[in-house]
């Protein structure tokens, strides 16, 4: 880097897997990056030598970062995850840098507030009710129509999301979700859960970029596996979408309507939507961040540019050329089949040999505990495929997955008596 290199403050949880791709993007674009996280004792040099903040105390964190900016100004501020976009937007607002309004990022993170905002502005969302855990839960659950979905107010990756079909199942699900919420320090988010009507239909994921409120589509992903519950584990993402063009346009327009309702103006948008039997598009989530993991590679294939490069370039008011993708690609987030200790994954070489498979990565080491949904929040690994079209990419992923055998051992936990 040179003395004239633009400086970017990257605000991220110290264990975020998005840090590495952004650092790589900074290297390609000639940007100096400072990382703000809670990782004071991180083994990763760029994190341990960065700025250290406490995400549970946002006012103190922002004051610390404003002090750092006064000593050596930043040209841009970027939050990587749901946990950091709020602080990033407030800091950028204080510094007069490109940003989303803080209230907009709150809507993008909090499911209950998002539902209220979208319903008030006419964007289709499921009927919902906020369940207060400190009040009589039984009387609140009796108000629900079944089937419905119970979920935490501010978690991602489908963690804690449970479909219930009866009042008895709802009571059991509430107990499980309350256990998941124990470690959340924000009382507003740990003392309530969201109940919403189950919307039957196919699900898609949308990736876009906002520039002064104008939404540009980067990629639309089909999710060919039915997501009907009781848990909602992501598996296959396939692009380009095979939906009719008119329906794809409806998806894009619905995301744009949601962004306007929130007040989002700048930066990445990741959305999850459902399409019912009559073609109506329902918003499940609109987040002010990028998609993660291997799915970001599909965006790079669709645009010709790494997703993180696009995000960083826009913040710094640069333009990067994009190209149109003419083939098909997909990723499988390898699901965890059962709880236990991972012994080994067999058939990896055979799976990699399937025509069209570009890469297969097992993220969990032998001997580690596997925790499936709804308590878990990670995947066993990823398989990435490229083919002549979307159907070919999906077929390659399914064949590769079928060749894997995941061997686990039971986990016996000791309990105090």
C-alpha cells in the first residue's frame, strides 16, 4: 500500500468468515484495511493488530472508532455481518461517509421490526405475532393459526427456525428456541420470538447492490429442494434461475419495494423470498449484507467480479466492469445429517470426479462435534459445480452428494448430579 491508498474500516465479528474475502479484495483494489472486532487475542495478525470493540456496547464502540478516525481518517466504513452493519452505518453517518440510515439497517436485521415496516407499506409478508417470553406464552400460542413458523428475532442461517403444526409442537419449539437464545445479551432480542404464518411454495435467494436507492440485480438463485420444515436447512443454490422472466422481475421488484420501505440506499442486499402457488412473492428476509460462503463464488461467476470487490469498489465510488454469465452454476451447502462426532467423510475423491464439480471442501475436521439445525448454524462443507446450464449444475451437485458417506459416532455428554 502507498501513502495515498484509500483507507477502509472493516467492522466484523472476529470469527467472521467474510473477513478473509474482504482482505483479499482490498489487496486487489489497492485499499488499506483496518479491522475493528472483538478479537484482541486473535491468532490472526490483521485482527489482533486492529481496533478492538465490544459489540454489546455500541455507543462505546462508536466512540472508540470515532477517536481512531480523528487520528487517521477513513475513506469508507463497511460492516460484514448482521452483527456489525448497525455500528458501521452509525459510524459512517457520523463521519459523513457513504452509508445506509441506521434505522434501515435495524429493519434489515430485526425480523419483527421488518415485518411491521413491510406490512405498513404494503409489501407482502406472512401474518405474524411477536411472542413475549416473559408473559404467558400459552395464551399467546393459542392465538396462532397452524401451521406456522417460530423463529428468533435476529439470527441468520435458519438457526432456531422451526415449523410447528399443532399447539403442542409450538410449546416444544418455544422451549428449544429459548435455549438457543440464552447467550444473547440484547434483552430486546432474547425476551421474544416471532411467530408467522407458513407460506407454502418455492423459495429463491436474491443478491443485489443498491446505489443511491437504485437496485441492480447481481444474481437470482433457485433453491430446488422443498423447504417445508420442520427445520429449514439451506442446501442447493442454483443460478441462473429457471423461473419465468416475469416472475424473476416480480422478485426483483418486491426486493426493491422492501428496500424502499426500510430506507436502504447503498451497498449489498441479500434477500430470501417465497413464491406461492398463484405466483405471489412473499418477503422472508431482506438483509443489508452480502450472501456468504461458496454462494459468493456464484455471484462472481455471474458478474465476472468477486462480490467483495464490487461492494468495496462501490463504497469508494469506483466502477468495475461486469460480464454476462451464459452457463450454469450451483453450490451445495453439505447438510449435517445427524448430531454426533464426525469420524470421517468417505467418497470425497469419487465426488470430486463427477463431471462439472469444480471444488469440494469439507469444513469440519474429524473429531469435531456436529450440531444440526435448529441449534446448529454451520455446514459440513461445500460442493461447487459449473455446467452448460443450471439443470446440469444441479445434477452434478446431486450426484457428487450421493457419493459421500458421512460417518459419525454418538456424543455422550456428562451431566453433573
